[in-house]
């Protein structure tokens, strides 16, 4: 009877010890899993390094073939040849401004009115009218910008009948004739016409000693361009 009681006590003590051990493992699960995880990661890294070495051995690193070819000469272009043009001492100047920039153009022309009187001036519809009435300048009036005035100025440039462009365009507004504005700026750049899009640049141009001198500049040789476009016999 006593022996069975001692045996039961031993079994109960063993159960209690096992339960305490399981509770301890639950409260700190990394205690038993950490060594296995470290060992697994170490094995994984070793396998990855071995795979990389095997992949590198498949490539022929001794080859001297270039990965990419660098061009040794400049790419060919279809730009037209240039000819010289002489800008006269009395310049033909176009004055253009969008509605919200017309005030700036009026201020600028008042500042340089005496110099501008020594040149031939033209402008688009409303701008030319304001310059005549409020500044007292002789300005040839063209159509308003949205009705083709910008295109008329572009035609003057292409015909070499314009020497300078002062165009205060509005950078904060979208115009219904934006395509015409872009075409005008493009044709002026193509024909090497001096352009001022703000008062400071216009100040630099109008105050330059070249304003009262004849100046040579380059522009595209349109005749040569047309000749190169003829179909082959």
C-alpha cells in the first residue's frame, strides 16, 4: 500500500515536471528552435554559393568579344546646307504679345521708343494698334494671331523679309492657336532670326551695337534642299 503510494507520487511528480517543461517552451519558443534555424540558414547559404559557382563556370569569361559596339563616327544627318544672309542696318522687327503680356510689351517699347523709330516695325492685330495709339510708333498691322497673324510673320521670316522677332508669349495660358505659335518659334529658330521672349532678352538685343550695323548670319540653303529632294533618273 505504501509502495503503491510512493509509485503514484513519482508518476505525478514526473507528469508535473513534463508540464512545466512544456509551459516553459511555449513562453520562449525560440529557445529550442533557434539552433535548428541557424543551422538551416547556414546550410542554405552554403548551397546558394555552390550554385553561383556552378553557374559562373558555365560562362566563358576568357572571351574578348565586346559587349556593345561604340560608333566611331558621327551619325549622318539630313540637315540642309547653309548660305550667308546679310541683315541690314535698318532692321525689320516684328512685335507680338499675347493679351496678358501686352502691358509688358508696351512698357518695353516706351523704354526703347527712340531706337525703335530707326527700324521698320510690324505687329499682329491688337498689338500693332496699341503700339500706334499709345506709344506713337509707326507699326505695320497684320492679322490678329488667332486669325493667322503668327503665320504671316512666319512667312516673312521664310521669305527673308524679317530680321528680328520680339514675342512676349504667355507661359501660363493655353491659346487656341498654340500650333501657330509653335510653328512661328520653330521657323524663326530654323532661319536663325534673333528672338526675344521676355523684356530682359529684348533689352540685350535692342542695346547691342549690332542693332545699328549690317550683320551676316547663316540660314538654310533652300535651293540646295529642293535639289536634293528630286527623284533619281
